[in-house]
């Protein structure tokens, strides 16, 4: 038997430490290859550390609540191999299994606030993130005595805990360290006990004027029988992102009607052969994304972002695709360089991201770098909608349900009435940089690509 040193793997360039939250295995337990051994928390992301080898857990080097540096040995395994103790090469990186409910990428203090804000805002759109604070990966202490992990610091900031409150919360981990559960228990107890917040210092007139122009939450009076449901972490992020988007961009919305009969008939004709050949379905979504990608190449000033008084024209066309999660929340995985993919490539990317979204197996990079967002509200039977822009993008397009309707058909022999497949497209865009002429023309171009579908196209 040989000994294997299981180390805390790298989880991103800006992540240097993690907090042990739960050991999934105990000494003496058998661990299979790639089987999760321990749960960890870094900043806002909860993840598992899998074992690259099979063996028996011999020793745990850290306990629940302790903070570990990347590269530290967290456990020792006995493996069936000859030779001395082994461990992974320092350069090897094992990506943890990331849950989509916490898919924010971490940042260190090297980024300025604007870069960090722009980066975070690309992750969840219609679907988003809380503003990041300047996070340092060096330990936070109170009077140079107590250590706080990045996750604990982040929760405290989001919940508005003062440093004094944080210092007074009893810690259950080794050496009295504070765990995530300690903070959550305190917040729950404070809520139930209705502990009043510390008295605020007097504010001057300038501070008062600033507060008066800031949106404040409305406290609703409850009645007997009402149920109070606290938002989960992801719903809080989405709510914050939506409010910030509306406050940032003056939204304008345009609508067009499209006759997609040719496209529908083409898909019905090829879908069985496609599934038999590729082993998966071809949906309407890749067809829509292809049309959007073509239109963005025609109108590159829609594929932009705003940075103060500067317009950033994006080189890449990365289409975010809104996907519903089993929890009822929403996330937007991104198809990178969508304009460079074939229709088969788009279809496979769409199916892959949709499956991994529902299984909570998206990686942080899957939700990064979007330049334009697409959402299919027709999947829920809606005919049209006015979606909220996914900051820092400048536009988001929604497609409604496809319905059979009587329509006037112009022919060389005169007008006639026929049954056609009709749908509505709607687009919300940032009026700071996209005027009605550009927004409306772009949306019409997307509809034209769908209407002019080649029924003889080979895929």
C-alpha cells in the first residue's frame, strides 16, 4: 500500500483559499476515483473536491469550519500502489463540481470596482448578481484576533452585519472560528427576535439628499394566513440584477410579427432523420440563435456594451440562452462565437447547455462573456414579452409561441387567405446607445432570416 496526499485543487486564478464545510467521507471509508470527498466553500461558491484516485481515507488534515489554502494537503489516502507517498503535480488543476445556484466567479483585489462589476453582471440575467465588494483573500480579523473566511465575510456584507455583530457571534469551529452555518443561525435568530439595528449616526444634508434619491425597499403588511418565503441566494442575486438593470438602462421595446411557416415545415421534415443520425433532437432554439447571429453581423452596433460615455463594440458574438432551473430560478449559459458554428454545432451546444443547466452542472465559464441574450418565452405559451436587459449588454430578444393563424398571402394571381405559422418577436434595448431605427431594423432583420428559411436546406 502507498500513501496519496489529496490537496486542495486550484479553482480559479483569484481563488487562494476555501473553507471546509462538510466531510463526505470518514477515516476508513473507501473512496472511488472521481468520487467527492469533502464539501468546501469559497466566497459564494459551494463545491465538492473529488479524489483523482481510488483508495481508503486514512487521515483528515482539517476539520469542518477550518480554512485551507490552495495546495494544502487536506487528506491522506491509502492506495493500492507501490512506492512512496504521491500527490498530484503542482501544475495539475482539478475543477470542482460547481452548483449553478452559486456560479459567480471569484475576484481578487487586483481588479478595479468597474471591471469587477462588469464581469459579474454578465453571469445571470434576466438573471444576475449582487454588486461585488473589493474582496481581499488575506484573512479578515477583528483587533487582529479572529479569522473570517471569504464566504463568511461575503454573507455578512450581503446581510448588512456590522463588524461588532460579526465579532460577537459565537463560533463553533476549531479555535472559535465562525462557520457559514453560525452566521445563518444568527441571522435567523435575529429575524425571529426582531433585534433592532444599532442607532445610526446623524446624517448631513448631502447624505440625506443621496438617500432620498435611492430606491428603498417597500415593506408590505401581511395578513392572517399569508406565507412568508425568504428568497434563496440565487433569487436575491436575480432580484438585485434586475433592479440594477432597470436603474441603469432606459429600456425601449420593439415588436415584429414573423411568418415562420417555411421554417416550421423544414424542421418537421428533417427532425426524425436528424435525431436518428445525431442521437438528439433539433429544437427551434438553434434556428433562432442562428438568425440572431446573422443579424448581429449585419448590425454590429447592437452587439455593444456601455462604459460611462464609451461604447464598447464587441468583436465576438456570444449569445446567452436563458434556461429555467429545477428550482424555478433562471440562468443564462452562453454559446461562445455563435456566428462561427454550423446549425449542427449550435444544436449540440444548445442541448448540452440545457441538459447541464437542469442538472446543476454548469461551470462558471459557461455563464461568462455573453454579448447578447435570447429568451424563448413561447415555451410557456406566451405570445410576446418585454424582457429586462442583461447588463452590461445592450439588448435582449424574446420569441413567443408559434401559432397557426389565418393570414393574407400575396401571390401572382392575387391575394388569398391561408393557414400560416405566425410568431411574435420582441426586443428590449438600451436607448442610450440603440435608437428606435437601429433596434427596429435589427429586429426586423432577424424576422426576415426566419421567414426566408430555405425549405430545401440540407443539414
